[in-house]
C-alpha cells in the first residue's frame, strides 16, 4: 500500500516558510525529523511539481512546532 499524497505547490512553499521562520537549516531539520536533507530540499522546491507524502509533510511540520490540522482547516 502506498502512502497518501498531497499536492506539492502550496505545501512546498509552506514547508520552506515554516522552516525559515523557525531559523533552522535543512540539515538541522533532517537531523531532528529523520527525513533526509535531500528529501527536504526536494519537498521545498516549488519549481517542480511532485506528490508529497502527507506523513512526511506532517512529521516535518510537527518537528517545526506546528500541527498539520491548523493548515488543513485553512485550505
């Protein structure tokens, strides 16, 4: 079974903005989340259209100190 995916454009921008606001690098986020820096970089890249794993997006948002529910309700 594959994991559910979400459209990437808004999530990519959101992830990048939240990480920058938190003042941490992709490398630091990688260490805290257990998700590779390459994946984080790919997820933040708004120039390419890709499907993102909702589970990884949720984990990254949580590590950054937010809850994904807040962003899902605002959509």
